[in-house]
C-alpha cells in the first residue's frame, strides 16, 4: 500500500509594521550602500514596533490559514523560534488563544537557531504519516537582533511564516528522504541574559557551507535525488547573497562549474522577500519558499530543494514536488501587501526601538499603539504579556 503524500497545504507570512532602508543604515555606518545592496544582497530590514513581538507576527501569519481551513483535525501546533519570550511557556500557547484553537491540542516551542522550523516540519510529517487525518500548524517566527554599529547589524530583520501540514497537500509534497548534519560549534549564539546575538560572522559563513555540504552528502547517501533534478533551491538566507554563495559551493563541491546564469536561475526567485525583510532566522528559509512559489516560474510538478541551516549547528537538505494547481492556493497579493504596507522609519526611531527594553519590574506598563495589524502587544502586567485582537483588520479570505 502506498503511503499518502504529506506536505505543505497552505503557507502564509507576516512581517513588521516598520522598515529601515539600507541606504539610511549605510550612511550611518559610513559605507557605500552598494556594500549592503550587492555585497550582502539586502535592500532593507523589517523592524518590530513597540507593540509587536514574535507572538503578534506568528498569529498574524497563521490567522488567514485558520480562516481558510478551519480547525478541524488540527491537533498540533509546533512553533519554532530563537527569540522566545518566555523560558517556560511556549509562545504557541499565546497564539493558541489569540486564534481560538481547540483545547484538544498539543502545543510546543522548538529551538535550534534558524533550523528549528525544519525540525517542526519533519515532526509534523511524521505525525501525519502515522495518522493522515491529522493536520499540523507549523509556525516559524523570529526577530533577528545584533549590536548597533556591527558588521552583522545590516543582516537583522523579522517575520513569521505559518504552514499547514497535511496529507494530500495542495502546494508542496515533501519527500521522505532527508540528509542531516550536526556539529557543536560557536559561530552564533545568544546567552539567556542577552537580547542581541553574539556572532563570529566570517566563521559562521564557512560553518554554514560545511554544514550544508555535509547534509547534502547524507541526503545522497540515503538515496536522495541528484543535484541536477531540482528546478530551484531554497536556502536559509541570513542575507540573500548567502544563498548564492551556498549554491556555488554545493555545485563546486560536486564537480560542477557554477556559472552565474545557472546559479541565478536556481536561487534568485527565492530571495525576493528576504532581500527586503532581512534575516528572520527560523522563518527565513520558508520566506524563501514563499518567494519561489510566488515567483514567475511555473513550478507545477517540479522538484525543489529546501536547505536549512541553524548556527551551533544543524543543517538539513530535503526536497519536495510542487503540486499541479498550487498557484490557486498562494497568497501572492497578501504577501506583497505585507511588504509594501510597512512604514519607513529614520535612523533615530530605529535606534530607539533597538535600544528599548521591556520593563521587568512586574508593574503594569501600557505599550504605545503603533501598529495597525490584527494583533498587538498591549501591555505587560505582573510579568504577563497582554495581547489585543483587532479582528476587523484580519485579511481572512484572500485567495489570489
Ligand atoms: P562584513 O564585515 O560586511 O564582510 O561582514 P565584508 O567586508 O567581507 O563584506 C561583505 C561582502 O560585501 C563582500 O563580498 C565584499 O566584497 C562586499 P563577498 O566577498 O562576501 O562576496 N562589498 C561590496 N560589494 C559591493 N560594493 C561595495 C562593497 N564593499 C564590500 N562597495 C558578515 C559580513 C556576513 C560576516 C556580517 O554581516 C555578519 O556577521 N552577519 C551575521 C552572521 C551571518 O549572517 N552569518 C551567515 C552564516 S550563519 C547563519 O546563517 C545562521 C544565522 O542565521 C543565525 C541562526 O542560525 O540562528 C546567522
């Protein structure tokens, strides 16, 4: 008996209320903006407002999925993040109540740097393979933050991607073969007492390349497809130039000559959203997937590769086949709106937001109402986050 295919049935993303243009940041750093535009492949970065966090973004990403598909058979919520808001309680539980999900559910938060959402996707596949009637909501949500004035600062960003994983998916059939790689290294980390990550930038780039090559080797050893079978490659994108570096490295390591046109054709569609959003850690690879699906190329019936990396480090290489008719399920217009409706801010406003810290004294603090999205962080009181829902703003039924 053939097992039913399992994969991504719906995908939706949300980003922040504000955006900082990299021309502004380049002036502040005293460097040519081309360094950011071409050297890193970044035009801008999403910046969270005072009343936004990983929960408000996650809920905004997932709400349209719940509206379209309901909650029937949804028994599991897997939320991946590395910018968690609590050491004990899963951020997924705040989302669970904001979205009115059923009490008959398991909700958990996963962490392994930018790789966490890939683990969530694999766990979701395993659950559905055992019981194909079940549906799993996977959410990747992060705010990437580095110290001001550092080389890593232009690679900040923020976004959440929500995916409904089911049997007989309408968008992407995930393939069971996958290659993995893990190694205990210190290329990027964030001790509990810090809000900004610590990073050894140059060594992290080399660690990423070594890890994805290791994951690719394991994938091939387990009977995975040949490199030439994939139409497009979606890589984790800490900055979009990294996807190009990664693809060149992979081709080179397998004895191919990585000519610019081949690399461009394999990677460029997937960089469209990340270029202007910045690094969104766990969400970055899946923003790449959303951009590839929303791109010009018709991917119906085509195999695409997903290449995940999380510092520390873990990598995974896996593939999926795009389902015929997938475009009817996409949210291309809503995705474009999420990007264009962001409000540009100047450097001083960005800096104030970057330096702001949530009060930790346990008293009631009301947060300024800056956003206009469906969910906001309204206050902190007795060490609890108080969220507010503006249901009239949810773009619920958009299908384009
Ligand atoms: P940097 O100091 O900007 O590096 O740091 P650079 O001076 O070598 O410049 C970068 C590129 O810009 C170079 O190109 C320059 O030639 C070019 P490359 O040699 O790389 O091809 N350049 C210019 N191009 C055009 N016009 C110009 C110009 N000037 C220079 N005028 C670095 C870069 C990525 C190290 C830094 O931004 C950083 O530390 N970022 C954070 C760490 C990171 O993103 N690492 C990536 C791999 S690790 C990862 O992906 C995991 C992560 O997402 C975390 C997680 O897993 O949770 C980070």
